[in-house]
C-alpha cells in the first residue's frame, strides 16, 4: 500500500486530508514498533489457540471485493492472551 493509497483511503473514509509526507513520518515512527512486535519471542506452549477471521469489503480496481483478516490468538499457561499471527487474505 502506497502513501497515496493511504491518503485516498483517509479522504474517502474519514473526509480528512493527510499529506504524503505526514503519512511517511507516521509510518517511519511506527515501523520499528511493528517490527519489534513481529520478531518478539513466543511461548513454547499455549494451552489454548483460537483461530478466527474478520470479514470485510474493500474497493479494489473499481469493484467491491471480499477480504478477511485471519487471527490466531493464544492463551499461555498463566492465562495471558497473545496475538500469535494476523494475516490478510481473500
């Protein structure tokens, strides 16, 4: 997704104008946090693992298409919940 795509989405969904440079600055700030989360160590054992999907519709090339965010949620031995993986698919 390009900064232009994000800019268009923000205008269409929320009717706000956000410049490419602002989107780039925000992205640059949060990417280290995202990378840290993606590379964090996971527990060896999760007593329960839930898998689910959240369906949504999105405009793609002038058409409305179905997409889903697939989520794996684990509960460790102490009862703490942890998002193990998120995946956007069709």
